[in-house]
C-alpha cells in the first residue's frame, strides 16, 4: 500500500491565467476539465500521467500573502544559454524576480504572476532527464523526519537523506525529484502550493488515508467541504490531498 505524487496543486485568484502561464513556462498543454486548470504534457489529458508530476491550478478568492511558499518548483535547463533564454521568456510572460534570501547563487528565483515562487536552475547533470520540472521542493525543519514519514507514505525511492535534505524519486527513475530542504523559517499559514497524491492501482483510498493517519498525518479543514478527496497534513504541517481514483 502506498500513494504517489500525481500533481502540484497551485491556488490562484485567476486560475486560467496562472494555468496558462505554467503551460507556457513548461511547454505543456492547458486543459479546463472543470473549475480547475490542468497543465500536462501531450495534446490530450492523460490522468494520472505515467511519468510526470503535472500542475493543477485551483481558483480561490484569497490573494497570496507576503509569506513565502514552503513548496515550490525548480525548473530544469540543459545549458547556460537555455537558462538565460528561459528566464527572459518567463519574465516576458509575467514572472518577476524575487529575493527570498538566496544571495549570490547560480540559479534564478522568480515568482509567477500571482507571486508563487519558483527557481530556474543552472544546468545540473542530476536533472538531465527529469523533463521541465527538475524537482518539487519542500521547506522543512527536519529532513530526516520527513524522509521517515514520506518514505513510508509513498512508493517513491529515497535517494539521499542528511541533516540538510532528503531526496526522493519515482521507483522507475523518471520524472522530477521530491526534495525536502532544511530551512530556518517556520510554517505559519496554509501554503498556496501543495502535493496531490493518488493511491497506487488496486489500493483503496480510505485504507490509504487511514494508513497515513497512523504514520502521523492529521486531518485539516481548508474549507474544502464535501469533496471526494481527503485533506491531510504531514507531521510538520505541510498540506497534501489524497485523491480518489477516477
């Protein structure tokens, strides 16, 4: 029994506009299957995508606060020229440079049109085959504890764990990495960005939710009402949703 990340959920005042930004940023297609805006590879919706962690933009009435998101995307590049071109293209699409205390680093920190931070990385061999999203990055206080919880929760493989970071990737070695990075700041508000997870084929959603609670996940109310998915938080309070297979 296990769950697997299938999409990054981004909240936005204008879901369609932010979805179109991310579609252009990633070179993926934009779909409107309902009230959300889904961004994924290919010309047709394939859900869940067998390789990539996709993006689902959900409209909400509240704007983002000044608080930095504790979950963000790192975008991959293959050369210095491509990194520069991508940064310029993203800025033309409405991204803005932001200072999150990164200092003098080889990557570029930007925010999407509604202020959700992300990084455009310099070329790194580790991310040569991830697709446009190199990693989903989660700020945390204790990467080793996160490795313990998420290692039991997911069917992904733990590649590295130290006091400063824990790194997962799908067991097939495809798609982006999931990285938990030690940071000094603490979580104070619900995040605008979180992971949506799906039980593995043949696994029961309610049984998976019960198993996650036993591992230390807690129920949370984000105003979701009566919905087919379950909203939980990991032991450090990072929100995530367990979706129902469709």
